[in-house]
């Protein structure tokens, strides 16, 4: 009864009443003191959640994706000098007077004369797909898979867009932790190249009256020769720059795992 009376007592101010029992409970919680009547609420603190292996991998993946995009990865892909390189390859390959079709696409010239008038090869709709991580068996190397996609639009003055190709290509980079002379730890790119066999080219649109499959096969052969090196030559240095500017806490957390050989993603 004594406890009930204490809890029901209030302080009147005008027409409002502030329950002193609620104040006692609140203060007791803050100070960890016993409640009225000798009763005490358990004072338990929820420990901070440690960032486990899966969490670290997810945070790193998100950071790399966001930073690659903010550093202009997609613009870099869409501005690849593909047409200039194809023309250069055509001249060095010999054939029908050099140029884009000389040597590279000459085998379909007889059936697709429009190829002589190709005026542009545009890269559009560039995409960075979901990154992937795989950790080496010794734990010291993190393989980063960078899947890319874009549309290749081949144009001529007579028909405009001659065909559109969907292109997919994976770039795989080693991410390793190094310590400089000052003892500072950094993440850097080791080997970085296109994944063998990852280049995939498929037809999206084409002019129906032309022998499109022959054209697609010819262009695919050309692109297989020049495109992977061209893409990796842009993406690998960009990834290295992203690693240099990565959040230092994230760098240290990742580097500690790699230097110690501790698992935080799937190993191979």
C-alpha cells in the first residue's frame, strides 16, 4: 500500500499534474538505482555489434561500387575510342584500302556494302553490375570481379542505326594490402585484366533485310580482339584511384584481414 500511495502522489501546477512516480522510475533507470519499494529493473547494455566478415565484405562492395560510379566509370565506358581503334586495326590489317572495313570486315563487304559507309560506333547504356569478391586460399588476396555491360550501336548514313549489340565483360582485379616505408597501410590493385571467356556479345536490333548474322559474327570477331584490352586499360587504373581514396577505417579493416590471412569472403 505504501508503494501505491507514493506512485499516486503528484505535483500540481495549474490544472496539470506531473506524476512523481514516473520521475522516480525514469531517474532510477538513468542512474541504475533501485525503484521504490526495493525493486530494481535489470540494467543491461546491448553491446555494439561487431562488424563480422559478411558485413565487412558488403560494406566494401558498396563503397567500391559507389566510388567507381562517382569517379565516372560509366562515362569512361561510353567514351571509349572504339571507332578510332577499329580504324587503326583496319589499316594495320591491310585489305580493301584500309579503314574500318579494310581487313577487319572485308569478308562481308560483298554482301553488306553498307559497311563501307559506317560512320560511327557508339557505346550507350553503360552499366556496372553487382561486384563480386573471392578470397584466395591463403587469405592475402581479394579478387574483385567488376561486371560491365553496355550497348554498341553501329550507324551508317543511309539507314542510321544498322544494328545494336549487347555487350557484357568482366574485369577481375587483385586487391592486396601493402605497407609503405612510413608504415602506412594501403589497398592497391595487383594483377588486373578481363576474365577469359567473359566477353559476351548478342544482337539486340538489326536491319531485317541484311545478312545480319554474318555482320554480327564479323563484328564479334573484331570486338573480341580489341575491346577487352581497351576496357581493362581504363577500368583498372580507375579502380586503383578509388582504392587510394577509400575511407581509411574501411581500408584498415580490410587490410588487417588480408595481412593476417583472415577469411571475410569465400575462398578459392
